[in-house]
């Protein structure tokens, strides 16, 4: 006797009842604003319909899918198979008498119809003049998409990937004392978290020299023939912001120049226009930075970048993937010339990609078919409007505003999205605080080659400012006062100074040990240092007393490097610190001279560890980042 299959609805109902009684599954939830929170979720059963055709537009039979079966679930912003219906309704609204409805329909079509161009072109043939004009406007602005975007479920135990559509769902969860409402509109991804004590998930990076058989979903291709709105590009056009609607900007390392359009045919690429540094032509490092489309103030991430190159030789040019702090994730290097295909794929978000030629091998490089998926927001990195918080449990949260409670021991963070209530965070649980600021230029962040950046003050713009390097590696700007140099109300003479200098003169390291005792100093004026048996800070000058009793006056406006001790070692890149937008660094914790006194909604108050009565208020809007020492309480 043949058995009848159990209906999907009955399977789902039974599985849902079992999930209610099961313990929570540790998962990381990534929200659409880039925030990531570790939460325990019920073993919910979803209804998943796989795509039944290669184009990814037809819905197959539904199947139950347990959350515990899935290592990673990636969700589109809109239900994939509902797009055709949404497109049909939007086409109807294009004929509305109401302007607002027509505008909403236009925006819907531009957002959803990249893979349905044929539908719009068919409607164009028999439309009334006004409708024909509106449809033509949509077609001009449609981005080029290689493949359809589908929901993706990566199954555990090596069972592979399924693609299709997750049926409507909703889930409630809690993070700390905040209630979370989870559904497609708020959640971009759900990922399994390694069990306690298990090694973290392996970071995956792949360098490719041939195009993958299956390109990533929603791939954008900048061919440098047209803009995202399909308007043509011509030789000489500036490409810096030409693809901003797709979430990409292009810059060059050549000072005073830009990345523009020029003519050159690359094997395997369509058209005869390429991107390159314009002056000197084809030279320099070209950087593609990613941001969520329409939000250039926020760092964005992708997992795949590819391009075609010309005028290259084996080993001469690399496609380098970087994270949001400018740290290299990996690179693909040209294996053959004179043209090449390069791609990088990373499990960690790629915030920017650089085409880096080795001038000793490749003195020229041309770029075509620069491809990437739609960038998504990143949390825990600098943002132009939001506070970014990184917690010790791994959570990353973008927040509209922060406040404090419990006498400064608790932060109350209002999330950037409406997916949760404000979250209360004990100060000791906060690892990093990033106040709002534009995303940094790559190479400017202190964590990118930190030992070089710590010394390379040659890159600092001259502002006639006196800087101080402390014996812990902190670096501060000093102010001139009646009593000499100071920071706030604290005189420089009471700080544990290692060196001072004017940034127009640059910091210089001694060629040999100076052998300075307490109260002594040495000025690096020429090849041999000038030693001082004593010194004083006057209102407008540094006064050094030589061994013979004579006085040497060094005006602050032309102050060379003056050392008071041996140069300290560069601080470790992950050491706790507060960094200002002006480039100051206050090292915190056991290895630093400073500690956190308190945090308010407008300022971070620091104090000297050895002089706790001396405090330094740092306004939050002057800070670029704060990395808190562990378990520190004010």
C-alpha cells in the first residue's frame, strides 16, 4: 500500500510545535542597517520554495526548512518571486492621475525590474505617449544585473546551497533587555554561531584568475561605456562619482588627478572604453570604495569583486581586497599578460578594492568590467551619521544617539533602525565606540601599518602646532599659554614626555641612543644632537640650558624635535585608546598613561593614571574612535 505524502502545511505545524519546546539556537542576526547581534532563536521552521528554472524567476514546490539545518540564511529585501507581481502593479500605477503614486511606481520599477527589461520593452510598444515616456525613463535608469537575486540558504554538514524564496515569517527575540522584532524587512542574514569553546568559523578568501561558472547574485558591471542610468560615458569623463548610485566611488593615488574614461580595447571585455588614472595616464593605484547605494556617508561591504586589466605582465599588478579599516584581506595577482581577469572572493566584507601595479614591472594599467554585488551596510565601522558600537560579546550596533544612565556606568543606545528598543549596555561591556564621522581614507587609519603610521608624521598637514609624544606612545596636541605649553589646565612639564616638535618641522628619530637622565633633553637640530642639562617651557619658546650654562631658545613656531627620553615602542594596534579627529591618541588601560573617568552623552572624560586629579574632557564630536580597556569601571 502506497504511503501518501504529508502536506507541507502539516509538516510546518508539527515542526513549529517541536521548535517551541526546544532550547534556543545561538545565532548572529545581521540587520539591514549593518548591525549584528548574537541572540538565541527558536528552531523555527520556514517554508522555502526553490527556484525551478535557471533564470531564477519560477517558484518550485515548497519544502519545510528548519533553522537548525541552516548555517547561513541570506535574505533579499523583497520576496524574489513576488517581483513580477510588484512590477505589474507598478506599471498600472504609472498611469495614475496622482503624481505621488506615479513617483512610487517609478522608484519601484527602477529598484526591481533589472531582470525584467523585456516586460517593460513589450509594454513600451503599445503604450500611450505619456506612459511610453515614463517607461523609457525607467529603462534608461535600470542598472545592469547579471543574475537574479534570490534568498540563499547554506545548509549545514556540507549539504550545499539552495536558492529560492522564504515565505513570509516573523520571529521575536531578546538581546539584553531589548525586544527584537525579526522579519524580512529588518533582517539581512542569520548565521550559526560556533558552540562555546569551539574555534571560530574559518575566514575564507579566494583569488581567481578565471571568471567563475556561476557569478554571484545581483552582480553589477561597470563597463565604463554607460552610467548606472544608462546615459553614455565619453573619454575624459570623471568616474569618481559616476557609479555612486550603485554604491561605488573611484579614486587614484596620483595627486591632483582623477580616475576617468579613456579608450583601450581589453581582450574579453565589451566596448573600447576603460578606466584609468588620467594624469599621468594609466599610472598609479586605483581604489574602488563601496557604500550602500544612496548612502555614501556609510561604509559598505561586498563579498566579490572582479575586473579585467590590460597593459599588464605576470606578477606586475594585483587586485587587493581591504576591510573598512584598510587592512588587507587578500589579493589576486596577474599570472599572464598583456590582458588578464582577476577576482577576489571573501567571507569577510570587502569595503574597498585596489588595483595596485608594481611600477618595476607594470608602469601602466587599464581597467574594464569592474564587477561587484550591491554593497550592504557595515556596522562597527565609521559612519557619517550614526554612532557605531562594538561590544565584547561580538555585537555590532549602529545607533542614532547614545545617552548614559546609572551615573555614567550604563550606555543607552537608540538603534539606527526600528528593529528593537533602545539597548542598555554596561560600560564594561563596551569594546569600541565610534562617533559619527566620514569613512576614513585608506592608509590614514592608525591600524593600517600602525608602526609606520606612528612615526610617519610627514603626512600630517603643517598647522604650526606643537605635538607631544608621551612615554607610553600617546600623542597629543599642546596649547600655548602664559605658563608655556599645556594640554587643558595641565602644564606640559608635568606630563611623562618622550618628545615634542612642531608639525611643520616633523618628528625625527635619533640616530643613536641619547643617554638622557631625568631632567635632561636633546634637540635634533643638525647631524649631532644638542644636549641640555636642564630646560623650561616659556610662553613662546622652549629654553634649553647647555652644560656650560648658556641658554638656547627654540621658538615653538620652528621647534625641532626635542627628546626627553628614549623613543617608546609603537603601541600594539589593538591596544585600548581614544583617538581624536585631529590625530591625537590617548592610550588607556594598564599600558597607557590615561584611564576613563566617566562617559556622558556629550564627552569622554579621561584622567592621568598617576595623577587622577588631572582630567581631560574630550567632546564626542571631536573623537574618531574609543577602544575601551576590558573590565574597566569609572
